[in-house]
């Protein structure tokens, strides 16, 4: 049987993306790897399995939504709405271009929210809460435009705990700016402490400053974001 050659995907999933992050990257230490047909095949197989399950879940939710009765029980509607929110987050992390799926989810959520609003009638408090929920959802969906954020938030993320700091120090600036918002002040202090120790170790091991330039710049950015959080906290306390 002829060996198959695997090439990087145009729209990789979370496992392939993380393989690419770790490739020839000294920040990952023992988790550093190289990209070859075997490693790509393994990552793409995991992403394919996740994608298949995602599409099954998506079709199941869509089928439930289109079969709503005219006076469907509110608990059923809210359950579907919750699943759609989770599916949208998953759609950012899975493989392939999910633009149409995301559009379908947003449209269906709009329909469901209209139905929930009708159920709220003239209840001003309930309508205000719905407005706040919709604003929070739009902000969250915008936040999820970063695949790094989606990968970190994914409960089945390939980013292991020991990989988090190397991942952040390797990230593009736009992704890092969003990812930093996932952490509170104490968490950022911990990440910076571990990040500083990692950079010092790599420098002591003889890694060239040029090779660590992105990591050093990201470290400074994270320090700046921590200072921003601390200033915000001080203003709130005054």
C-alpha cells in the first residue's frame, strides 16, 4: 500500500493548530515537536472526529428547533438556545470553514429571542434582562472571532495546562490582546511569573534573543495589560 502524504489543512481544527504552535518552538520544552505526515495525520484525525460529532449535534439542534410547536414549552426553547450558544463557540474551534453554520446559528438564535420576547409581553424587567443577554451574546461572539480564545475556552482543548504560557507567548498580538481578557489579576500575575521563569531558562540555555523576540514582546504586552487591570481596580476603589 502506498504511503499517504498529509499536508497542513487550509482551515485546521484545534489539534492541528496546536501542533503548528508547538512545531520547532523551544517555548514548549519537551512538548516541542516537528510537523510530518504522521503528526499531521494524528492531529487531523482527532479534528475530523470532533468535526463529525459537531455536525451531528448541529443537525440535531436544528431539527429540534424547526419542529417547535406553536406554543412550545419555554424550558424546551431555552434548552435549545443554550445548546446553540455552545455550538457557536465550538464552531470557531472545529476544522473547516464554518461561516454558514455560524450564520445559521445566529439567525436561529434571533428567531428564538423574538419568541422569548413575545413571551415576556410588557414585562419591562424581563425585556431589560433580554436586552442585556443579547448584548452579552454579541460581545461574546465577537470575542470568539479569535481561534486562540476559542481553543483556550474549549473544555476539550488540546492546550494542556503546561502549554498555556508557551501558547500565549507565541501568539499573534491580536489574539493575545483578546486572550488576556480571559484572566483576572491574580491569574495574570501567575502567568507572568511562570513566563519570566521560562524566558530566563531559555536564555540561560543559550537560545538567541532573536528567537525569543516574539515571546519577550508578548511578555511585555501581558505586563502592560496587568497594569491596566490594576489601574482600573484602583479607580473603582477611589
